[in-house]
């Protein structure tokens, strides 16, 4: 029995020593981990406060995706005071600032570590038409901006001066025709007969200027695409009847099923005095 008691005491003492060593190892492990994390954080902080992490000029702003808007114009919209610490740059705020610009549809902004800078990726709004609006009472119009495919009005000076403007012109109040614009634009682009002007001034009569002459379509809610298909068919009528566009006052397509030509009245010659 004494031998059994002696063995049990020895086992207990061995286990105690083993548990003590395990606790010491875990404590050392925690200390090492804490030291390593603190050292890493301190090292990162030290690196972050070094003068190299500074955006010194607008040349440190890399702009990508722009074809119509100049890089300098986009850089000027960021509202960054130079020199500026890279870590004080707030990409989310810069992005929000950019997408409020009419000519920019979307943007992403990211910091760049090597070399220090900011990378801006933009998606531009592509102008598809020149917007004009009547001024005064003499039916004169003036350019008020450019339109994209969604009907967003964009100031002309948002684009580089060398940028070629669209050929299509749209007359009227953009707020009144915006809801229709994206619906009719695909048909305008696909029209067999080239269209140079869309006039929304009279809500009861949408007027087009085309290679065949002036076209009256009536209410804007009518079947626009059907009317343009009928307009394409009228090229053959012009050829067969030997009609020239300058002879036509306007084409009446208020009812696409029964198109009509309103011809210009011939000027009567002055009667000779007796």
C-alpha cells in the first residue's frame, strides 16, 4: 500500500510540473503575440507619418476612363489642398463630389501606396444631342447644354473645347421631354431617314427635321417608332412622284396609316399692268 501511495504522489507532482510549464508557455506566447502586434502597429504608424506619404500636386492624381472630359477638369473637381497627407484623403467623399458633376455618370476613388497618390476611375456621360430652348417672343433659340441618352442636361463647358458636338439638336424644355427622350432616342438612331432636329415646343405636335423635310407627328404619346418606319417608306414615294424635299411644306404623320404631304404653294406671278 505504501508503494501505491508513493507512486500516486509522484504522478501528481509530475502532472503539476507539466501544467505549470504549460501555463508558463502560454503566458510567454501571449506576451510574444502582444509584443509582435504592438511592434507591427508601431511600425505601420511610423511608416504612415513619414513625409513620403504625401500628395504634393495634382499630378499625383491619376485619372482613368475619361475621353471627353479633360484630366485637368476632373482633378479640379476633387477640392484637394496640396500638399495633403495620403491618409487624410477620403475616397468616399471624393467619389460623391465627382458623381454630382453632370458629365460624370459614376466614379471610383482609391488610394495608391507606391508611389503615393490617388487613382480616379470615371464613367462619362456621352452627349448625343445639343439642347436648345426658345428665348424671347421671336422663336429664336439658344444652346442651353448637351443631352445624354437618359436626358440628363450637361453644360457644354464640361467637355474639352476640341470635343466634336453631336449633330442632332433638340428644342424645348428638358424638364418637359425628359421622360420621353430615352424612349424615342433608339428609334431616332435607327431611322432610315436621317433626323437632324426634334422639336418638343408644342406638346400636341412633335416636329422633326429630316432629310425628307419637316415632319409633323402630332401628340408625343403616339407610336413614334411606327411613324418613323412609315417615314422610311416615303422615300420611294418621293422618287416615284419626283418630289423634292424643298417642294414639301411638311409631311403629316399624325396618323402613320394615312401619311399626307402638304405641298408648298407656288408663288403666283404678278399680273402685268395694262
